[in-house]
C-alpha cells in the first residue's frame, strides 16, 4: 500500500514537472513569437520611413526597393503596396505600378488610395476608359475624395472630353478649393478646349504664387503658347530653361496649335506639362 502511494506521488511529481516544462516552453515560444512580431513591425516601419524619404527626394528606384521589403515583411498590409505602386508610377513603370495596386485591392477592395493609384496607372498606359471605373469606385467609397475627382477629370481630358473633365475638376474644387493640382488641371483643360483667357486666369496666379514650381510656370507658358501669345510664352518658359530650350518649346507650341485632332494634341503634350494626377 505504501509502495502504491509512493508511486502515485512520484507520478504526480513527474506530471507536475512535465506540465511546468510544457508551460515554460509555451511561454518561451510565445515570447519568441511576440519578439518576432515586434521585430517585423519595426522593420516595416523602418522600411516605410526609408521609402517615404527616398520618394521625397526623387529616388523612386530606392523607394520601390524599400517598399518591397516592407511588403515582404508584412504581406497583408496595404500601405507598402501603395507606396510601391506610387514609386513605380513616378518612375515611369506604369504596368508594374498597376500590378502593385491590384495586389493592394485584393487585400482591401475599398482602399481609395489603391483605387486612385490603379486609375492613374491605367491612364499612364493609355487606358483612360478603364481608369474611369476605379475613380468612380473611389468616390463611392469616399464622396469627399477630391483626388478621385481630379483623376476622373484627367481621364476624360485624356480622351479629349474636356467639358466632362471640367465638371469633375469643379466638383473636386468644391471640396478642396485651393488644391494646386486641381487648379492646374482645370487651367490646362480649358486651354486644350480653346478657352485660353479662362485658362490663363487660372494658371497665372499659380505660376506667380510663392512656392510655385517649374511645372506651374511651364503650364502657364503652354497656355500662352496654345493661345498664340509667343511673347508671354517665351517669358515664362525662360524662367526655367535656357534660350535653346525656350525656342524649341515655342516651336512645339506652334506644332500643337496646328493639330486638328484634339485627342492627338492632348496625347502629344509632354509629361512636363501634363495634367497632374494625384
């Protein structure tokens, strides 16, 4: 009897040690998993920060590499894919950018940033008719998304439907009246449609404001050039270009004026003066 009791106690002690060991291993495993998750979060945050900094200074290849690493570390997050898509688009890799945005939309089909990004990537691939649906979906998700209105305007302008484009620019400006990209796009749209006075009235203050960019000034030069005002076109083009470049641009403006096909004229506008998608 005493032997049986001793054996029973021994079994209980062994079981207790085994349970304690299992619990300790489980706790240790949990700590390791928790540390791994923390490390992944830190890595993603670091890669996103580096990607954002690279984009800001115009190094889109480096930015794309950082966003890819962030995506690899956290494949279910949308932001790294959006950053990757935007960097690729800015680098001129529109097809690859579209793929990144599509991946983001698989994770979150109502992500406005990804929907706008895909729309912009489709416009860059001369697929403006397909881009319209993505911008419209972005607006259905967030009716205050003025960037989506701007994207719709760019899509319609790219198809030379300037009247429709202007409706969307004005709708966006009701939400964000001071957004420079929307105002630039509206001014260029008016210029493409032949409303040169209205275009210049919108673009001139943008080009003369503190903090104006070379694109702002060259958009105004383009509007003057389309209007046939060579002196003012030369004046504003000269702010960012040497004499040879200025004269080349003046010839380019004259070529645009001579184009009978409005769609071809819009497509012929070089990226430096293009409608500004967000």
